[in-house]
């Protein structure tokens, strides 16, 4: 089995590629190393992947017409995991064109490539941001037609685009709604990384909505383990409807939450971070950011039914691993990349 991962030098793509390579699975990774955050971090991740002879690194933007079609025609991957996207809620307010290009045009190029050279399974990243501020815990069958940011709107659009291709061409698609992923090698624009950098740099940690926020923090290895298991759970149509399943009634298309299933108050997250770092934080209370939500909470019942029980790394252990990596990667207090954004991720 050969797996194509888009966004392979990104946070989740890197960890998934390492997991597959450890199993002896050949991986083709494509990434454009764009400068939204420190490209040196992406290069450092990729360098660790290239050390494995079963890894093929490719460089380019997925929105480039014909690029993905050529790659899939040449390599015929059995599974495609689509993680490449322009990320960030706040940045989508400042630079919406980047989201239209990478998330909409890029996903269109991927779907066209998959139509021409169909993989056995197309696994695509969505986001918990599609839920907006709806009721909790968030279930896959909840309404998601009222996005609060353009980032969320593009992620919802990619779900709809993929559904149309599944219905028209029988392309098996699983959409994954991620909930606040953290851990080693994380993104510098995300809250766990920003908080850690502020803590070691003796800067105040910004807390939006005056700290009254909750997130379903999900450790990256737990998330990657779920992705790996779901790669082998291919949606089929027609299928007998099961209560609580998000399998489409008209296409081999399904959406699945991947989260920890337990929201954590932001203040408790910072307390656990302080314990892991052995430092006290200074806090700066700020009002709510446009496009953000007060809380996220994944209903993970469908995920358990599809892949069975799975590990859930305790927050204290996950944050200790994150802090240990941060200390090793940045021996001196880390300056933030110029394009880092202060935001609480979904």
C-alpha cells in the first residue's frame, strides 16, 4: 500500500507520515512549505521523514492545475490523506484569498485527480469549526450551515464538494473533523505553542473572552492513531442505515469527529502547562476574537463504533511531551515567527 499525504510537512501530516513509515508503508508527501508560519519548522519535520527510504518528498501547491493529477497518475496511491490547507480562524479574516486558493481550489484539484485515478479511500481533513457555536457535544449529524469564520466556511465547502464527487463518481470519502490538536512539533500559530513560547519567554499569555473558553484538546498521537484506523474503514454505498452514523444515504461519504471527547477549561490547560514547564504564567485578559467560539466538545461515539476503543493521552502527559520537545527544539527562549497569529485553535 502506498499512501499520498498532502500537507506532509505540516503538524498532523508529519506525525501521520512517521506513523505509516514506522509500519513500513511507503509514503508520498507533498507540501508547499508556505511562509504562514516558520518554514524552518516545516523543513525540520521533513528532514526527519526524508531519512526514511520509503518516503518520497514532493514540493508544490495543491492548487496548481494538474500537479496532483500528475502525481496520482504516476504513483497510483491506494489511499490519499488530504491534510493540506490554509489554516487559522483569525488569519481567514485578514487574508481570505489564501483560503479560497488552498482550501477551495486546492481541494477541487485533488478531487479531479481522484476522479481520474481513484484511490481505494480518500480521507480528508475538515475541522470542528464547522459546528459554529451550536449545541454540545458536537455530533456529526448536527447542522453545520452557519459558519462563524471564512476558514470554517471553506472547510464546510470542502465537505460538500467531496460529497458531490462521492455521489457522482462513487469515490469513497471520509471527512475528519479535528478538535484542537496539540503535541510535539505543533504549529507556532496555535494556542498551545504560543502559550509555551510566552511562558518560556516571560511574556504574558493572552486569554481571549477573559479566559472563559473550553476546548476539546486532542493529543496528536491519539488523533493520528484514529486516522490510521479510519483509513481501513472505507465507506460503502448502499449500506443499511445505522442510527447515529453520518454515512450519506446517497454516496459512499461519511464524516467523523476526532477529539478527546472531554472539553477542558483554558485556565486548567494553562495550569497543566505551568506544571509541565515548572514555571508560573502571567495572564493578559482580552475580549472575544471575531469568528471564535467559546467552547468545542466532540461526541466521539461514532468514532468508537467504527474503530473500537482507542487511547486517550492524559493532558498532563501530553503537555509534558510537548514541553520537553519545545525545550529541545528551542534551547534558548523562542522568538515567535513573524507571521504567527495569536488565536485559540479549533
